[in-house]
């Protein structure tokens, strides 16, 4: 049987490193990379209250456990979990049930915020009015706004989200294909706003491939919600398949893409800052927005 460099039986082959890993070495490699990201990008500081966007899927589960382990021994840091209930029957209801159990087991405060309470309607209610393949646009805008709002209400100084390498590279390509350089310039491991109502957003898993967050959760025995959102269609999923094909043929493609993007992003941010309005407040809901009326109000108030 093939072995890890430590001599134990291998469970995973990282093609982009051309190296086999046993269970212990693999899990340690993930923990090391996450800690390195946190240190390099200064994602956590003393006295931080970190709100974790938690759905009980593989990414946010790995993130919650990793941050619980890192912040747990520290008296100067606090963790709170926030789940968004979009109102997706047969999917989110089951994942929220698990989310509650996991938080109770870890002793982490858990808050649930719903589209229904915030906008008066669920995503399921909206689906018949949304153009085919655009559900994630509507959902994503509202999710981001509610996560920021709930994090602020919880007194959080950071909002940690479970975006992995695949999510980030998909977002880079998607924005590039759409020519949306403004949105591309806002991607990053740590996103700040110039408004105190915007809670700085951090992505400790940004350099971990999706299949590795899934394997980490599975090897650690974390309970994870396995369902797939019934509304998950659109360009992002075609880009995901295309990137996975490239990665299989040319291992390391996803890392190259994000590293290349990191090099040009400072120039992009400077260029975009000259041509766009700074973040202000939405005239309707008073949440941070780069337009007079924010995208969530525009999409959800009809
Ligand atoms: Fe929302 Fe799209 Fe995620 Fe479903 S897949 S929860 S519609 S963002």
C-alpha cells in the first residue's frame, strides 16, 4: 500500500504537490495552512468577537471547528455562529437543524436570521419571479447583507466565511467573464469597508481546495449536512466544472489563478477607487452600499 512520507498508510494524494498524505499529516497540513493564512493576512486580533457564517455544510463546518480550536483557549476572543435561513424547503430546514445541534455541542452561541423576517418572503417564494439560473444572485446578495447585519448585532469585529479556494477562483473568473472589475477588486482574504456598519470579512479557508475541506471534515468525523441546494444553477457551476477539468489535467491551476490575481489586485483596487463611489449607506435600508439604493433592496423589495 502506498504510504505517506511518515510511513503511515496514505489516504490522499495532493496532485499539485505530487505527495501522498496519511490521515494525521493531511489534517495537520490543513490546520497549518489555515493558521498561516490567519497570520499572514492578520485575520484575527486580541479582543476579536468572530461571527462565523455557519450552514453546517462541509466548508463552514470545517471553519467553525478550526476557529473554535484556535480561539477556544484564548480568553480575549469570542466565537458566535450565524446561520441564514433563506427558506429553501427540504434543504435549509434540515441543515439548520444540524447547525443548532453542532453549536449546542460546541457551546457556541448560535443565531438564525431568515429572509422571511428580513424581506417578508422566502427564496422559495421568489423563485417563480426570478430568471432561470439567477437564483444565486438574488440569494447571495441577501445572504451577504443579512450576515453583515447579524454579525453587527452580535457585536462581532470580524465576520468569517467558509469560502474555499474553488469558490474564490470561480468568483475571479465569473467577475472577469462579466467584466465586473469593481466586484473583482473587492475579493480578498480580508475585506474592509470604510463604514463602521460593514464588519470586516475574513476567509481563513481561501487557500484550501474544496475537496480538501470536505476530506478534512470527513476525516475529523464532523457531522456535515450533505444536501445540495435545489436552486444551484447558473454560470458559476459551469465555471466550477471547467476549472475542475483544468485542475485534473494541469494540477495547481487553481493556485496559479489565485496567486496571479493577488498580484494584480492592488492595481485593480487603485484603478477602481478612482472611478467608483465610496461605500456609503443605502437610502432605503441604511446598510452599507456603493449605490444610492443597495442591491438587496433593489432585488428584494418587489
Ligand atoms: Fe442560495 Fe445559490 Fe447557495 Fe442555493 S446555491 S443557497 S440559491 S447561493
